[in-house]
C-alpha cells in the first residue's frame, strides 16, 4: 500500500467522521469547528487528485471566510437552540425523504458515469503534465469563459450592493460629526476661564 493510498483513507475517514459530527454535535460552535476540519481534509483530498486550485479555494475561501462567518454568526446571534432541537423529530420524515432522493440521484449519476465512455482514471479535459493545474484553469477561465466570469462578478456586486441597501437604516437620536464646524470653532468658544473659590465644587 502506497503513501497516496494511506493518505486518501486518512483524509476520507476524517472527512466522513467530521461531517457526521457537524450534524451530531449539540453545541453549534463545535459543529462549525468540525466543519472547518472537514474542509481542511477535503482540501487534502483535492491535493491528492492534483487539483491544487480547488484545495486552495477550500482553505482560503471556505475555511478563511465562510466557516469563520458561520462561527461569528452563531456566536453573536441569540438563538434558542433547545427550541430548534425540539422540532427535529417533527421534520425527520421530510429530511429523511430528501436524503433518500439525493442518495438515489448520486447512485444514478455514478452509474451513468461508469456506463459512459469515461473511465475513472481518465480525465474529461486532459492537460499536458508540464502545465500546472492553476495555470490550466486560468487559461480556460480567462479565454472561453471570460464573459461568464465577468457576469458572475457583476451578479456578486449587485448582491453586495443590495445587502448594503437593505441593511442600512436611518437611526434617530444620533449626532453626526460636522468637521467644518469643528475647524471653524475658536479657542475662546471652547475654553472658559473661571476663578474658582476655595471650598466650592466645580460648576458644569
């Protein structure tokens, strides 16, 4: 048994175990931490498949942004998780049915892939061995799919602007800073000299 096979079984077993703990953990913060562990080991599997770009995305985007965002949201929101767990039993039949449908689709997809012209060890779009994985993806992304890439960027920009507009609220009772008024203010308007008598307190 080679080192690659041992690494595959190690990463795969940790991914499956951590994914199960994401669901079974009672503390939501622990669930997010198990999710981060699953992302790291999934990135290891991508490295074994020579997909360094996907592994880098898993570590930088999902671990560095998405999982951390989940962690902050879970820790900041005041959610009654006991009440949420109380309704788990009532939604279990619907969730089980959806999981069964997804399992059937997954089995059918793998069966159709095996029945086609592609083998498990053959790539759909082979690239020369001398070309790095990231360079091959960049050449394809910025040539054939450049318009789709730009359209995805515009959609994300519109979504970001919409989120800012929806969450921006005018708050009453707040005093805004007037820099021009502060610059025009003279020292005699801000300082008052008082001959304070002995034994008396300071008047505000």
